[in-house]
């Protein structure tokens, strides 16, 4: 191509891509907190963040999960924790404890399946933006496929008027084993090609309570630790087995959330 024309075409492309960016809504603008998330209101876990802000941000960014057509273990009772990452950049980290009751994988099966997602989000000029997501995928096991993803590597359901680019992401849950991934391709490569994902059933992480009263606080200041359900007790923050309120004699248990919470400073 003639260099002059090529430059003109490239400039046009640049203008078009800039205008496309400007037109696209980004971030979540309906969360009723911004700077006042820090240093105001009730702060039960003594981390400098308003408890209600912790809840509102965790709820707003709660991911949508695509489950695989062969999924046989949907049961879960999710919790969350939030902590300040940087006041100067108004950045928070949200830790979602999926608390699947069991891993129903044929060879991998175990009671309690402590997969999790960690989102890093920041507030700027009226909106909250997703920056990074760490998605657990058999973390600390032989086929650990956990990874950090930037917001550009994640998918967003823009058909929902309460969402936007860099709002809550749509994630993919590996069949029966519940490792989470940013897209179908990454999932199918996961755990030495043994993870499978498809767009079969979409569910919010918490389908029952919208994460209400599910803030565990932190390991230093626990707000929720011991949880009794179906006659069985789990200690979510302690360094003990997590059995998913489903302690079957024929299946091993999993190690709890504590080691993961420790690693990320929660
Ligand atoms: Ca707090
Ligand atoms: Ca907190």
C-alpha cells in the first residue's frame, strides 16, 4: 500500500478504536460507596473499610459462573472477605470462597471443594473497575492451573443493564472439579487437559442469599468461622479440613481455605 494512504488508514483506524472505547460504558457506577468506603461507618473486622461497602462491592462484582453440561456437583454456600489493597489508588481485594460441598470428579472426588476467586477492583470518579482476577484451579495440587488474569482477559455479560466492561465477569467452572477459568479455551487446557467446560447453565456464584451475612472478616478478626449446616459444622477460617458439610466415609476430605487466605493476606 502507498505509505501515505497507509498512514491515513492507520489514523482512521486509531480514531475509530478511540471513539469505540469512549462510547463503551466501563465500570460499575451504581455502588453507593467510593472514597467513603475507607474510614467511615461500622467496621466490624477493623480493616479500615466500612462493612456495608465491603458487602456492596462484593455483591456488585459477584461473578456469573458457566457450568458444564456434565456437572453433577452444583451445591455450595459461598462466603466472601474484602480488604483494602491501597488507599491511595482506592483499591480493594475481594476473596470469594465458593465452598462447593463436594468435588464429584471420578478420580479426584473429595468432600468439600475450596475453590475461590480473588478480584482486585478500584474506585475512580464515580465508578468501580475490575483490574485483576486470580482464579483458583486445583491450587497447590499436582495440576495447579490457577492464574492471574487482567480485566482484558475476562468476559462480561453486557446484556445485563447492571453490568459493564470491567464490571462482574463471567467465569467457567470445570465439570465436577470446580476449577475456574476465564474462557473455554483456558479451561480445556487446564489440569493437563483434564478439565472440561461448556456454556450449559449460568448461575451467579451465590444463588440463594446474594452474599447477605456472608462476610467472614479475616483470619485476624473473624466475623464468621464456625458454620453449622445439616447437622454438620465447618470452620471456614481455621487450618482444618473442609468437608463441605458432607462428610462421606468413602471420600477423602480437602484441606481448608486457611492456607489460601494466608497466602493472599486475608
Ligand atoms: Ca471492615
Ligand atoms: Ca474486611
